[in-house]
C-alpha cells in the first residue's frame, strides 16, 4: 500500500505586499520555487531585496515562473 504524502507550501514573499512573489513547494522529495520576484514600491519594501535569500538556490530542483513581470521573475 502506498503512503500518501502531502505537499508543503512555504510563503517566501508577497505575504503583506503584492510584490516579491516567491513560494516554495516541497513534494515527493522535490523542491520547486514558484516565482522569484523582486520587491517593488516604497523603500522599506525594496530593502527586502537586500536580505539574504531565504533558501539555498542549490537546494532547488526547479523554478516555475507564471509570467515575466519583475515582481515574479526579478
């Protein structure tokens, strides 16, 4: 019998603003980053672009982009 494993979703950006979209999906041993956007707008929001990236890029299996706006692909 196969054991069902739920996917996990981690919000890494765009949680209190509409810019900086980044979501980490972990499922079946794979790590997929959905979007990788820059934060835009007021300086206090743009300053988030200078904070260390929340996950190691080397740990990712793929990056999925929905469209080419800077707040999704930056």
